[in-house]
């Protein structure tokens, strides 16, 4: 695909931390993914924070000239917003409403490293895919092996049939997400 061509996706939701993490490689990955979204002309849907990995990727996509939609529960505003945000910020009542709005707005999901909130959002979207609530691809940006243990848990088959609902990559090319088998790229 040429660098100036539009992706199959017009909006991707990125789950990521409100902290940058303890390794610089996480921040680098957020900026790299932001660059990839800009290159592919993809708008960003994310958790609405201005700090941590959320702040890095949202600023990068916004600086690149693309739409940024942050969806944040009112209770998290004092924690995840420090200073000015970029793009549109939609304040919702709670985490349930946040995830529903993210799922409605995005055509696919990518998880960068993050904490409990990122894991919870990621696992809910995987579950919704497994249950047929949506047919959107869920991807993991497995930065420096961050998600290895989670993928190993899925591989055991003790708790889930498989992680066939998850596309995992060490380095990300957004078009690999679009090519992931059995998934649709248009909103459901």
C-alpha cells in the first residue's frame, strides 16, 4: 500500500495506559502507532486522557491532522486529564458507557501496554467478539513481549477456546489488522 493511500479503516480505537510505563519502548510504540495512523489516514478513538500513552498517541494523531475522539468517564477526568486535551472529548457517566461508545465509534481495536483499565477494555472487546456482539478485529501491539503471558494463558485453552479473536504483532502495520482472517472492518 502506498503511504498516501487511505486504509480500510477510517477510525481505530486504541486502548492504552494513562501512564507511560517504566520502559521508554512503550512511549516509543505509542508515538510509532500514532505515526502509522496518520500515515494511513486513520482517525483515533481513545480513552480521553491527556497523560501517559493516551496523551502521546492523541497528540501525535491530532498534530498529523486527523480527528481524535476521547471518551472519558466523568470520575476519571481529574486523574487522566492534566492540562489541555486535543480533539473532541466526550464525557460519559461510567466505564460501561465509555466502552459502549468506543465500540460504536471504532471499526477495530488495538491495545498498547497499559494497566488494569487497558486490560479490562481489551478483554471486554475480545469477549464481545467471541460472543458475536461485534465482528471487529482486536489487535495487541505486543511491545517488548508485554502481552506474552496473556497470550500464553489463552494458548492453554483452560479458560478460552483460543485467542483466535486476537491479532498479535510485535511491530505494527495497520493493514495487517485489516487482513486478519474472519473479521470485518466496517462498524457493526
